[in-house]
């Protein structure tokens, strides 16, 4: 299932099936804090803080292969993909050379936001993040694409990863 997501003005798509297709790992070269991957109560794998992270700090860069929109459309039809639209032409495929940021799960009350800075997709803390806390971002999937149920468990959960109409 391919679905578009939007976070801080940028679009991405993610599929939520076939956990064996992309081996979960973190690339420490792109992590500014100690992080770990572990099973998540939200969905499959999650990224967790291994130390306390202050607000408004870069945590990790979303990396991967830079591909054209045409190639992104082709790859988006695959069963599992980690695509994040960088701009009107380029998309980053986190399944190929990803930093591990592609495993940050959606939450309707996130502690992380994405930001595009000079051609780089950065995930930054929105508040203090405690050691052991799962990093989450609001995917902001558009309301006009296939609805994806949300399992974040937040008190203000929308019930869907998609934005409301």
C-alpha cells in the first residue's frame, strides 16, 4: 500500500507492509545524538533516544538515494518503500542508503518535525525528548489519498495518518 505523506511542507510516501524487505539499521554518521532501533508499539520498528535530547536540535538527517519524480513514481508502486519528496524534482529513497530516519513512526502528537534545509531533510526535536522515548513525526498525509489508520495512541489521535478535511 503506497500512501503520500506530507511533513513540514514536503511530501513523502511510505508503505506499511513486508517488514523483512528493508533491514532496520541506523547510520551513526547522520545521528547527532545516541539513538537505537527497536520494535515499536506504533508500527514495526521505531527509533528511540538513548540520551536526553533538548528542544529544537537536529537529531538525524533523512538520507538515501536521490531519485527523480518519475523514478519515485515507479518505486512507489512497490510493496515497501521509504520515499520522501525533497522538492519539485528530487525524492529521497530511504530504502537505499538510508540513515535509519525512515523508521521514525507517525504520531498525531509528535516530538520531532522534518525540515528541508539546503537540500537536506533534517529531523529536529520539538521539545525535550527523554532517554528511552520513541521519536515520532506527524506524516501529514493529505486527506485526499487513501486513508491509513493511525495506531499512535496519542490522546489527540486523529484516527488516521491523513490530515482531516
